[in-house]
C-alpha cells in the first residue's frame, strides 16, 4: 500500500511541476500534427525544435505545446510510416501551427535530407529497439503470401527464428517465454496460427510495431529478453474505407466506419483460411481426400475509438482467434487440436495539460488448448491454458523542465490450467480428480526519467518494484525419498503460498560524438515470475504456462550493452554495432525422462530442474533509407550456454537455440510507379539437438548411448525469397495491388528435424543405421491480391 501512496504523491508533484509560470517575452506555442489524407491526429509524433534542442511528443489529439521566446525557429516533425516534415516558424506572427504529414512512399529520386536533422538513430537513447510500420513490410515476400509482422522481426539483429517457417523468436539468447508480446497493451501467450507457421497479427489491422531488446524502460517488466509492442490502427473518423486481400491460404476484409463524425470510429476486420472448404468440396467427389486432415483458423479484430472531449479519449479493442485441426484416420483413429486466444481491453487517456498525459487500461486475456485422441472406443482429452485480468496506469510528462518522466503501476491476476486429463472410453471415463487450477497475483510500481545532462549526454534511469504471490486454493503433496506421497498440505482460497519480490533498476545513456554519430549503453535487471514449459524447441500449442512456486523461483536477468551508431550521406544511411552480455538465473528445464510434463510427481512443479544461462553477442546493422533501392543488412555473432546441476553431469552445454552466425538481408527496389520488387535472404547456423553417439546390442535390443546435451549441430539454414508488387490502375476512390512471391527460390531443403532409419536384421547382427532429415518447404510460389476503397 505504501508504494501506491508514494505513486499518488508523485502524481501531485507532477501536476505542480507542469503548472509553470510564464517567463517574460514568451508565449504558449501549439503544434497540431495530423495525417494529410485522413486528417486523423497522430499520437506520439516527434517534434524537434532545433535551436532549442527540445523534443516534443504529441498527445492523442495530435497536439504538443511548449513555451517559447519570441523568435524564428526551425522544426522537424517525424512519425513512423510518414515522410519527415521540416519548416520554419515565426512565433512573432502566430502561436498555433498545423502540421500535416504525408504517408511515406518510395520515391524515384533521391530526397534531400537536412544534414542537421534530428534522427532517432543518433539522437535517441534506445540502443536495442527498432520500430517498424506495416507499410515497411507489407510488400516483402512471406510464406504463402501471408503478411506477418512477427516474421519481419526475425530479420533484425539479435532476433532469431525458432525454426523453418515458425513465428517464435529467440532474442539475445533468451527463450520463447522471455518475450512479452503486447497487442494494444494486452499480453499474448501464444501468438501462433497453423502450429507456428503464421502469427495471429492481421496485417490489415496493425499500424506499427516496436521491439525493445535492451535499455527497456521501467514501465515494462515481467520478461527477461524483449518487449514486442503491436499497435492496432484506429479507423478514419471522417470517411469510410474497405480494404481486403485474397491469397493462396486465406482471405481477409477490413471495414472502417465513422460513428460520430470527427469524434468516433469503428474498425472491424476478419480473416479466415479456406483450404478446408476447398478440400471438403473435393472430398465429396474424390474418395482419397475424405481421410485428409481438416484444418482452419480465423481472426476477428474490433477497434472502437471515441474522443469524449478534447482531453479524454476512450478506446475499446477486441481480438478473437481460433485454430481447429482434425484428422480422422483408419481403424476409428481420430486426432484433434484446438487452441484459441481471446483478448479485450478498454483504455482511457486523459490530458491534464499539454505536458501531462495519463493512460488507464483494464484488460482480459485468455489462451486455451484442447487436444484429443480417439482409438477405437478409447478416448484421451488434454486441456491447458492461462487467463489474466489486468490493469495498468501510467502518468507521463513530455516536457517538464526537460525531463520526460513516467510513473505508474500495473496489476495482474493469473489463473493457470497446467493440465486437465480425461482418460477412458466414451461411455466410462476414468476419474482423475478435479482439473488443477493455479492462481497468482503479480503487481509492480515504477518510475522512469529521461533527461539531458548537457547537449551531448542524454540519460534514462528507472526503477521498477515488482512482486508476485502464488495463492490458494492449492494442495501440496509431500513425498518421501522413494517418491511415495506421505502427507498433504491444503491451502484455502486466497491463502498466501509463496511470495517473491524484487527491485529492477534500469539505466541507459547516449553520448553524442557529433551530429552524425553517438555511443549508447544500457543496463537492465528484470524479474520474470511466470514460465513456459516447452515440449520442443518451436512454439507449439502444447506448451504449458506455470507460475513461480515454492520450488520454481523467479527468473532473473541482468544485461549490459554498449554500441556505436553512425549515419552517412545526410542520414540516408544508418549503421550500428552493439555488444551485449546477458546473465540469466533460475532457468527452467524439464528433468531427464519427463514426457509432456505429466510423467512424474504429484505436484505441477515436480518435473522441473533449474540452472543458469549466459549469452554474449555482437549485433551489426546497416540500413539504406532513401532512393529507388532501400533495405537493410543485419548480422549477429553470438554464443549462448546453459548450466544445470541435474543435466549434462553439471557441465556447461550450448543452448538448443545457440547460433554462432545469423544474417539477414532485406531489399526493396522501386522500378517505377507501378512495379516494386523485394527480396529476403537469410543464413543461420543450424539448431542444436541431442543425438546418440553410439549404439549397443544387448540381449537382442538396441541401446542408445547419448553423449553431452545438445551435442549435434544441424546443417546451416539458408533461404532466398522474392516478391514483385504490381500496382493496379487506381483512382481517388480505389487502389489495388497484385503481389507475386516465391518462397525458397533455389529450393533449399532445410532440415526441420532428423530421425534415424534402421535397415537390416538384428538377429543376424547386420544393422545399418543412418540419419535422415525431413524438410518442410520446397520452392513455393504464391499470389495475393490487395484492394482498398
């Protein structure tokens, strides 16, 4: 309680600081930043007043204000996905300035950029962040033409994919569960469709996305490796729009409608696969197709945005997505998997004054998995999931005495369903007891301050105090040395079982060497209280989330990074090189011999073992931002190791996601006003896995002898993709595009997994064992059609 009282006191201090008295010969100058086409205000647009070296951020009405002495100033306005806007203003003549930004397009001529123009690459403090808009990636080649923001993140330095076609990411040596993925400030626990080959993010609804790998502000927490923010677009409040696309796999349609002119708008978007509908139609006439797997997924996004007053904005977001897989084989065999995400949030934003904005969000998120198998008359059903109810409050200043300060608090109520098993016949199920549910509370308060020490040094410091409580009802089974249960402890509903807390200091700096180069560094300490129990090295719906407990301690991460950032040719080129070191405590793995987390022990946390992790790496990045040809090249050199006392005889071993080399090239070329070409090339050291180093024949049985953990390195992964975008004939009311793409142009057979084939007769002592690799995707051409009116 004392931390929330401290928060209230800080709020009062903020309001007092923000009510500054006017200085002599000064006036209040107001800037209004909007989209030049729709008139929509742009939230958090950057405004640089160069002579004053002031950086402003607009509020949700597109307004930013500052007190300026009478005079002439040069300003630069920037916003992701829009062309930069520069102008000269004279505060003797007026005090309000309307600034309309144009959506960015690829120009056929080199554009001139002011050599002195502010650029976040150099001026900003973030050494481990990158922000992209959907316009930056929508023409890139993707698997089967599905535009996927999460896949594009994999092309950035320090971010590795978890496998062929998979949308899971490993960031700076972290695991899948160490990435906090936020859709409109709501946590997403499994962002995958089609077993991870696509993500749940619909390109028609996403406006921009941002990844933070280091120098993470104190208002974010709960994960060790990264924060991925995905922001949905708001519908146009002035006129209606319809957009959609048709591809090889799915179709999507989006409707934007003004509800109250210039005050509120509604966006509704739906996406669905239709392969199942085609197969169903064909199976009526082709007998062989009746036993084929049946699969589909769908998405529904709803966004309602309402300006209550000039100082109050209310936003409602809803997402629902489902994957449904069914296979009916011979001999009455049936296998089904169904998983779904449901998210909902309401956000209220209030402007106290031009320098002070508050955000209050309440939300719910729910992820559920249901897996079933039927053989003849025997049936197995397994379900798991996690549900959260949360709230978050932030109070942010944008320009209080050159300090950008954010304070706030967040709260999450967790409910976990780690396993729920039904076993038996369809008519007579075995009683395995009530499904286990686990409950926990997670809360934090935070303060973050970004300020200038002088013209060259910018500093960001923050402190986050987080806490976690595992709560009842819960039954703890006590076992003896032989594993037999000898006693039980029962905790009633709401009882405190285990409490953890920790201080998470954050600090980062930027030292500007000159107008074209800077050095940036950061330190992060983070706590993670919930954990993913993965079945494999890729993101699957069978992965299980569990809370910290008496046996499972919170993960703790400590990270240091330092980098050099440089711009060339009047900011037309960006380059950077960043070194990082990360140390991770209380890492979680399954014990040897555990299958799916259900094979030993009566408690949900009996199956885990704990250890440490370490990752060190060098990230290099070069981007060309202007001209006919644009794109980027990223390269990561890294080493990630783990050490568990109960695994690998207590010796250090490489992590399964350890990759020495990871390289990505993304290129875009605009031939003319109608044709644009894009290409992606990726190369990465192969994944690691544990394979037998020898086999013995004992009493007619083949016995495997395993060496050290993750002792085998799979072949290197590399792939070239290509796409061509043709802009159709358009008018003011209608635009259309054809996107032709080829995935895996030179048909590289990248291994997805490896198995062993045995040939011969064991009785004749004549066995030949050979390793075989299975590849998923050959060369895959696709075509998609996009339209908007």
